[in-house]
C-alpha cells in the first residue's frame, strides 16, 4: 500500500479529485492551526520548547518562532487541536490532519519537495493512520482508555514524513516499527478538563518525524508492529480486526470530514439539530422544559458522563466535551464557534438553565450504524407541552455534506485571522489554493508566518 503511494504510475490512486480534497483538508488544517496559536495551551507548548533551548529553521505557523523540525511539528500539532475544529475520520474516530500534516510540513523543511509531493504524502499518512484506527475498533480502543489521534496518528505521521524524506516501502515499514514504540494518548484528560488531549496530535507528529529520521539512518525496527504477538492490534484493543488494514474501499482521506463547531465531533450532530429547530420554530430557551438527545453509545463516556459534571463545565476543555453545554449554547446563542466555548458562557444563568434539562439518551438503532455513520436526534419539549424533533444523519462537514469552497474560505479566514493580518490571510489562501503547482512546499510555510511579505516567500 505504501509503495503504491510512493511510486505512482498507472495504478496511482491519487486522482485530481483526491488531490483536490487533500488541498481542501490542508487549507482547513492550516486555518485551525492558526486559530489555535493564541490559545493558552499552545503558548505553554511554545514556552516549554523555549526552555529546552532548541534552535532550528522549521516554521511554527502563525508565529515568528523557528525551531528544530520535530519541535515545530509538536507545536503545530498541538495548536491544530486546541480549538477542537480539526478534521475527523468517523470510521476510525480519529483526527488525522492534526497529527499527519505537521509532520509532513516539518519534513518538507528538512528535504524540500513540491506541493504536489506534499499532498501525496499527506494522503498516504491519512490512509495508514485511518486504517489502523478502524482496525482497532474505535469503541474498543476507547474502552481501554486510548485516544486514537495519539495512538494511531503517530503511524500516519511516520508514513507521511518517511515518504517526504525519500524512504522506500521498506524504509517506511521500518519507520512504522519505530513509531509503534511511541504510540500514546490517554483519555484521562476527561477527568478534569486538562490540556493533554491537545498534546496528542503534536506528540504524534513529533514522534512520527523522529521515527522516519531514525529509519532513514538505518535504525532497526520490528516489521510486524501491527499484527505481531505484541503488536499494536493486540496491545491496544480487545476487538481488533487485522483485515481492516487491507480491505478494499474508498480512500480514508475521502471519508474525512470538517468540523464547523468548536467541540467534540460527537456533539456536532446534536448541535446541527438544535440550530435547525431554533431557526425553524423560533424557540425561546426560557420556554424549554426538557431536551432529549440521542447519540451513539461511544459518545457517552466522552461527552455525557458523569452527567452532573457535564452540566457544569469548569474549563474550556470541559465545555468542548460536554453535550449539555454544546446543546445549550447552540440553543441560547444560535452558534457554537470557538468564542462560545468559554468559562463565561458556561457560567451564564440561561445557559446553565438549559444545561440542566439536557438528557442524553441511548439508542440502539443509532449505535448499530457506528462508526461508519454517527447519527443523532434531538427532541425539545416546551413548558406548554409542544414537542419538536430533528434527526441528523450526517452532520455538517461530513463527507456527505462536505463544505463548499465558499464555506471553507469563510472558516479559514475567520480562524487564520486570529494569528495573521488580513492581507497575510489573503496571500496565504491564494498560496494554498495553488499548492499543487508549488515547486517548493516551503513557500507555503513562509506565507503562514506573520510579517512576511510576498517578496520574501521564496525558499
């Protein structure tokens, strides 16, 4: 599989449609990274790396900072995950871009490559990490306390970086073997709203780049890191399916969606349903007596339990992983962007009133379709007895409802504007639009740093 991505030729699966989708996901990734740069967790990562004292030439997006390549991948990956607006592959329940793309960008600064080559490597990284996440069975992986973005993302990062560093299929296999000893990511952040989830894709990108460089240097690694007796499939899941690694089907990247709302993917469908009901019926939050929300079983441990705590989020992360808050803020404010997920909104009396009447509901019919589809429903009952219901098959941004170019542009500009000036955002958007024609991917990275004029963007 990796050899096919590396070699191209007559059997090349990367059609113009696939490369265009890779470009769109790269655009979204750069936007959410720039949006996450000002967040406190991202600043802490950069401060910690400064303490370590590494000097380098690799770009930290949205900043004038230059770091060693692996450290830049870490900082960029952590920033990409800070707002909870990065892409999601439902079949693997994994955020692929935040782990794969920072490693690919860092590798492109170690060994210059074209924009088209960068996109090819990204597609391959998505494929490896996404297939592994599906093979592990997301629900089973969660039950063991693991976060797929960290545990599987490192393999995608190693693949993308390895291809960009010139590794052949055997070399990428060695990189994957090294990555297997760096696969980590605990769900315990859910206990107290900690920032560690935001670290997972950054550390995966960091580890994946190290794995690729070690493989390039000839470091020996196990060739059976997935299927072996002590390999990833056995170590990280009780219900793994090795055959999912090689099953025919649409490319993982083409089944990856984009989030419009700044919170956990499991809450995106319910938010869509609430926004539709609010717009259709002009609902007054003060008149609501009860909100029942049907979600897949895998969502419960992440955004529904313990319910009392989810109704009183104490931090931004708590709010991002609270179904009651996500539903309440959508109903009260009519939106669920990053400016809504704040302690101030969580403390608003009306938002609290609505949170207290949100009741998550198990629904076997929904769960039966997971993880391929993540359907949801919302039923709002008013104090006067009227009841309104909305079902969501595919949330906004899913592959079935992928954003239009205009919608992608609106999201990109809103988020990139948190770190770059308006003219810089416009120049970067134009560079991303033409990324397939770039002779050197470093031109993109130069545009993603503040205070860089077009005349200085040549690598």
